[in-house]
C-alpha cells in the first residue's frame, strides 16, 4: 500500500507593525529615516492624487476611474525595494507604484481622461501599459522576465493583480510558466477582499491565496498589506531572490479596497458598513503616521508640508493634462493598424464628409 503523506499547504504570514504603529523589532527591515519619510510623502501624494481623480470623474473632466485609496502600502514599499532596471506590469489600480516609478502624472491623467496617447510610456520609464483585461499582465511579466533571463540581463519583473485575478486562467498559466523556467518574477496579489461585488470566500476554497504558489514549485507568503514594513521586507526578500537567480515568489498582500470597484460601481449595495469600519482602523497611512510620531519622524509641520506639496504637484499635473491637445476623429481609423485598410480608408472618408456637412449647417 502506498504511504499517505499529510499536506498542510500552509505558508508564512508576515507582519511587522500593528494598527497602532507599534513594531516587532525582530522583523523590522533595514530602512533609513529618510526612506521611511519618503514612503510617507509618496503615500500622501498617492492619496491626494486618488481623491483628485475621483472628483475629476464626478465633474465630467475624466473617464471611469479605479481608486487605490487604502492600498498605498501594497505599492510604495515595493517600488522602494525594486532596482532601477526592474519592470512593473500593472493592472488598473496601481497608480502609486506607476507614479513612483517615474511615469509623468499629467500624461497618466491624460490616459484616464480617455486618450490612449497618454499610455505611450516614456523610454526611460520601466512600466508596461495599464492592462484592463483581468490577468493578461501576468503573462507579459513572465515572458519579459524569461526573455531577460535568456539574454543574461539582471532584470526582475513585478506584476500586480487582485484576488479576483487568481480565478483567471492567465494567473495559473503565468505561475506555472514562471515555476518551470524559474523566471525572476514577483507576483503581487492585492487581496482587497472583493472582486467587484464577489467576496474573497467565493474565489477559492484554499485557506490562503499565497499557498497557490506551492503547487507551481515556488514560495508564497501572506503579508499584512497595510503594513509598509512587512510589505517592504517581503518584497526585498523576493526581489533579492529573483536577482540571485532563485526564481519567482508570490506575495498575497492582505488589504482592503476603501472605495468602490470603479467610479461606475456602488459598493454600499454589497459591503457591510462594519467591515469598512474595521479596515478603516487599519488605514496604512494612519499606521505609518503613528509610527512616525512615536519615532520622531512625523509632526504637524512635516504633515502639512507633505500635504501642501502633494496638492501643488497634483494641481499642476491637472492643469497640464487639461491643456493637452484633444484627439481628432480621424485618429480612430489611422491608428487601428500599422497601415490603414481599404475599409478603414472608406469609413474615414465617409466620416469626413459627414463632419464637413455638419459644419456647413
């Protein structure tokens, strides 16, 4: 008879700082005071940017938008842990890390305003275009990592997705490919508890999402996603492994989507208010501010300067965004393919004739 082996399927759970800003010094990563303050500044900027975008959408000055409020600690520490040559493969809620990696804010607003020209990534910015289809970016991240590995380049890729993304075939294909070829890829699952209106409990029967990495032969870690120190420590650990040729890692960051899924959603219809209150007490910025106050890194003067600088930066970007040239109607035909087809040429001519007639009237 074959011997039966018990399989627990458990993973490590990392936490450094509690909701009151108190830290476990044994787990505390090596960060300078300036690095901690840098994370604070970027998190405040990300929150101000998010609030402004929400208001722009409500005023009809921008298109549908997905807020990142409450998830800043899932992104800012990861950006800090990355090396300059590393690449980010985002989905549609990664505003903090995209901006911190150098994507121009005004141009990013241009994209969210509905103009695809805004997503033409500058040559010196290692960020792939935003992927709205759920899961596709994971395959791109693994493919780029494998190609870099074959070329002998020291490059790691970081890809983001939500808990709902783990139910997509792309997730499993990317994880399997990464495990087989030991690609230098960091998979970051922002488990914000809801995939639109579908709760985490309906995504999988697995105890954690992190343990899914075990089936593909590499490490998975569950992390307090509202704890900047735990996220930084886990990301640094994973990226150091990637750069050392030791393959991929999956991080499941436990966080919460404080806003609606997008500006076209109404989360009040499916989320209980007590759940929101629970997570509001664990706000990542408030936690880091409490730590900063206790350790001489945060006071009212520094807080006001962070806020003033953030508001000024965002308002300047909005002004530049709204001054960008509007697209011409013909652009929808010109850039469909490398060269226009006969059908598109005829359709564009028809549109021009119609527009000319409208203008004459």
